[in-house]
């Protein structure tokens, strides 16, 4: 008998989320290890077309953290070649992760922890993640974005050190 532990599956269930001021975009499920070539193919095949559709005039902003696959040369070169399509927000190395989407992932995890019964396999977990993502309100995200100036002040006051916000 094998006991399933959903909390250990998070490392096996990757996803990229799209959030726009007025709506949530689709989750992109990634089944393999997220390295620079996998990440670039997701950007090229899925993120870029969505950004062009939602922001056809190039007014969209794309935020990522400083994960190694995000900082890879081939990824950075691709963003430079497509800089007119949307703005890639620059993030200093070793900076606190202020990306509002991290709080949304926490919401998803909390929703899944409350499920009874818990997902019993990766397919059920993937379905639960998508369902929880769709249940987050747009206002929740908008409040996170609106809190950015206050959170940045806290980061500056702590000189980049540990803080609560």
C-alpha cells in the first residue's frame, strides 16, 4: 500500500499563472523540470501569444522572479528581441520576492489543504489547482497590486532584510 502525500506533490506540479488587472488568465501546466529551454518554449508558445492578445499595443507588463531559468542568456536575449511587445519588469538579484502572484499561489495551496478528501493522485491535484485558481477573486489580486507601494516602503526600510508585510 502506498500512502499519497499531496503536500509532497507541489514540487512535481509546476504551473505558470497569468494575471491581468481586469481578469485572470490561464494556468500553464508544466510536466517536466523547468529549465531554461523549457521556460523559453513556454514563453514563446504560450505567454507571448496571450500577451499579444491581451495587450496588442505592447502596454502589458511581465514579471518573473530571479529563478535561474528566468535569468538564462537565451531567455534574456529573447525578451530583448521582443521588447516592443510588452515590458519585462527588471528585478534586482537577491531581492525580496514581491511578486503578487506568490500570494495567489498561497491562496491556491490553502484552498487545496482544506479539501476533503484530499487529492489522491497528480491528476486530481492538477484539477484541484485549476479549480482553486478559478475561484480567486479579481479583487483579491487588485488589492495585492495596490499594496505594492506600501510593501516596497517596508522593504526599503528593512534595507532588503527580513520583514513582514
